[in-house]
């Protein structure tokens, strides 16, 4: 295994899960000169990465055997635990010196338990949940919230900084997940304000794009307003970068963490309810920004949609 404390080293990387985020990470790593392997239960997803220079592993075990660093880009804890188990599971291929990065948003207890489970093998586990979506994953501009032992973070920092423009070591294993849940709590609440504000602008007959430009420089501005909304709900409502289903899952994680810590969540409870209603209304596979379009329609107005082209 290469010495990853050397910023010039490019360890072989394995990406487990080739959905939109995993695919973006794999392409980014390949573009940076890493040998990259990927595995997904849906083999067609991995095959689509071949033009980017990503090789196909036949199992999670083979992925671990081929790579030095394994990035888990799976939806939730059951998928992670399921990928570890069995003769062809990830754990069967791990060896001392490996590093496993949990890029998923999961309960903080998951990476902590994973670290305890894999420590006897000499494997470092870092929780590295990400924010920014698949576009940022491929561009290397993610925000990455890291929970790790200091030595493991130092060793993997060059790799993480090749994936993210904002990499912060929050604390020990699991602490990165806490930071990510805080991020998604704040983002979900901000999304509600944006949805109501844009609905009000549209119903008032004001140019919504001009309102976004104006507000982005004011106290109502945010990254979601100026970056996410224009490239999702106002561009192509058929494209999903972060699904309502995932937002509902994450807000459930937020609620359970808050309950365990005794923290009341008024706005967070509203966000969980609204996104759950969106899911139940058939929008589970849509980008979470669809809330803005639905809110405008409820007000008797429409938001502009420019199209993906």
C-alpha cells in the first residue's frame, strides 16, 4: 500500500455504490490519476463509468482486494452492513493498512460500530459525509465533514482535498455524521423559506430570476438559493441530484439524534413533515427542490423552468 501521507501518492481507490454520488466520486478520482475500481449490484451503472477509466469489480470482496482506499457511497446503514457480510462481502477482502471512507449520511453510531468491527484487521474507518451533490463530486468541490482519528485524517487528507474544496476534520469517528445531519437540518429549513419566498414572488408577478439575483446579495441569500435552485427546479425538474426520499431519511436521522440529545426541533419537525408529505404525494424520486414548484402551484403560480439544455 502506498504512503498516503505523501501528497504526491495516488492510492488505488474502490467505490462501492455507483449511483449519482458514487459515479461522480469515481470519475473525479480517475480524472486525478488514481486507479479506480467500482462495484454496484446494478452492473449497468458501473459499466457506464468505463469511458472515464473506471474498472469493474465483480464483488465487494474483489473491490477491497483491488483497492487501498474504499469509499462507501451507499444509501443507508442496512446497505453498508449488507455489503460487508458474506464470502464475497467487503470485509472478506480487507487487509491491514486499508482505509474505509463512509461518504453516506447515516446514524453516527454506524461508522463508530464499523470502526470497532474493522479495527482488529488494522483498517482505518473515517466517516466523510459530503455535501454538494453529484456535480460537486465530479468537480472536486464538495464540502466534506470528517470524523476520524487524527493520524487517519492526516494520512487521507490529500485524497480528501482532491475531492472537496472544503474539508474539515470535525472530531472522532461519527462526529462528521453529526455535522452532516446539522447541515441537512439547516438546509431543509432554508429550503422551506426559499420555496415560500419564490412562491410569493411568482404570485406577485415579479421576475423570479431577478428576485433570486437580488436576494442572493442580501440577508436571505444562501448557497441553496443561488446555486442549487437554478440548476435543479428552475432548470430541469426531471433531474434528481438529491431526492426527496433521501431528505426524508436524513430528517428521520436528525429527529432521532435530537431526541437522544434532548434537543427540541420546531423548524426541523416542520421540514420532516413537509418533505414526508411530498414523498407521499409521489415526489419521492424528485429532487428536494421540487418543494419550491409545489409551493408555487399551491399559491396559484408557476416557477419558470428553462430546461436542461
